[in-house]
């Protein structure tokens, strides 16, 4: 199995104005050590209005976090009022773009087809998509979690080349665990992340499956991060609520230091 570098990402959602964003990034830079960034890739995903401020702070203060975005449009320019193009994010040194978050799928009607177009657009702008997949509680209770996630992966990554699949990040986020305080057990999270990897292996082959990084997301906190992060098929975490406070996000990044 190849060595996959862990990636821990903070999805700030629609929280923090640019002053608050600046403060959080600075606080995080005090909490997170050189050893931490040697061991783990860290990305922060502020709202669009904060990205330029966060970029300037990261670059001026040489803070080694990757800059991320939460969404983008799939076209490169044009009459799409209110939308942001991938190339505009790339110009701000955005490295990772969350694509197909369940809130985008559920609240803004994003289908696998739209998500597929966004994945390709993000790759085309030389950024890395963090593709989100995950089942609802009803689907889990009906025994449909695996088939839902398989359909989302095949649809969202349709006609994406194996070498591109190898380079991207897939976040498995059970919808019932997002923002609810109800985390999937480490066993369930591992089983689903293993399913994600198996689907990638089946469709895109061994190299893509061994190299693709798979995050777990859904109520990740300092108390459960270590147990989740040490599962063999979990290579990172996509963190919502707990990423809004420097101390809690730093403790998640430092999961290696905490006893299981
Ligand atoms: P949460 O959000 O950590 O607040 O559950 C995770 C996410 O939606 O990415």
C-alpha cells in the first residue's frame, strides 16, 4: 500500500467575516507546530469573501496551510450571476475545492452530473477537488448506504481519468452525522471508507485506489479524531463545527499526540 499523507480540512461553511477569518488563521498558526505540518497536510476553507484576506495572511506570515474553497461554478466565465469560476480561485492560490458537499446537494439541488462537471473544472484549473459523498439516515437504515455512495462516486467521477482520480480527495460524510454531534463509529466509518476505495479500485484500478485520499467527515472532534484517523482506509478528516475554534481544530490536527 502506498503512503498517503493525511489531509485535515476545516470547512468553515457560512461562518466568519474576513476580520474573524484573519484572527482564526493567526490563532491556528500559533497552535500548530512545525512537527504537525510535517506530519499532516492542513487546509482551511473560508467563505469566498474571506479568501483573499486568508491568502495574504498565509503568504505574508509564511503559514504552511493550504488554502481551500467550499464550492465553485463549473464554467470558466460568463453570464452566471453570483457564481465564482475555478480560475478565479486558482489565481488566489487556492489548492483544494470542496465539491458536492451534502449541503450543496440537498439545499442547492446539485446532482451527480453537476458535481461531475465541477470536479472536471477544478482539475482543469489545476486544483484538487475534495469530492463529498454520503448517505442519509433513511438510506443507512434501509441498508442502502453502500449503493448510494457507489452511485455518487461513479456519477460524480464519470469520465475522469485514473491518474486524476489518484490525485484527488474523496470525503465520506454520512449526512446524519453532519453537525449533529452524532459521529459514525470508527468501525462504520472505516467500513464505508473501505467501500469507497473498493469502488475506486473496481472502476479506476489499483494505483488510483491506493493513492486516492479518503477523508471522514461528520462531527469530527478532538475526542474522536485519533480513533477515526488511525483506521486503515481513513486518510484525513473534513471538519465543520470544530474547525471554527483554533484550539479544537489544532487538537484534531494533533490527533497523533492523543492517546486512543
Ligand atoms: P461537522 O461538519 O464537522 O460540523 O459535522 C462536517 C462537514 O459538513 O463537512
